């Protein structure tokens, strides 16, 4: 299986690691498509545009994403670490597939909200249950363009 094909497919995928496609993340889904074991329509976050882009790369007929598979236009929740309860074990850092959690051993950790994809893989990794999924913070009104 050519690595460059896997890389091209993986770059098209949204890297949410949401597992709505039935695979453990975007890379395993890309690998399955490259092997011909998965269809192009399994990624709700990628939507129809993503499915069509995957079809172009694989030179197969385009089709919309499978709407029975999951959420598309839903804003995913983000992880929030309850600081008072965090023991600094680093298990959440190890579980995060997008490096959205920072901290050091035996110190409190925090989530970099813009990087969090809402995959929830950090939640079961936490031995003290100090991670909750919340709605993303409202960025407020956008600033005027910088000139």
C-alpha cells in the first residue's frame, strides 16, 4: 500500500479523531480506504465536500457522506480539566491524539481549547474523573481586519 496515497487521504480528513467512521481515527480510516476496505462516505465531519475530495484521490465515483453515520454540522464539545481535582498524572496528555492538553507530571494540566477536537479520548484516561466535556467558549465579536 503506497504511503503517499495514505498521506494524501489522511490530509483530506478533518483530523477530529471522532471515530464516527468506525475506525480508531483518521489515519486508520485513510489506511482502510487505501487498501480498498472502506468507502469514501464514512466521515460526517468531512461532509459531502470531504467525500468528494476522497473520491477524486481514489478515482472512484463521488457520493455524499452517509448521513446515518453521525454528526456533521454540530459544534463538538471541548474538554475542560477541573483544576482543583487534577493530580498531574499525564494520562490525559498521553491519550490526546491532537496534543491539545499541556502540563507536566504532578502539576495541573489544561486544554488548549482551539486544538481540542472533542474526541473525548481523554475522559476515560483520567483516573480521577476531572475532565468534563463542555460547549466551546464563545469567541465574542470578531475584531475588524488589521490594516
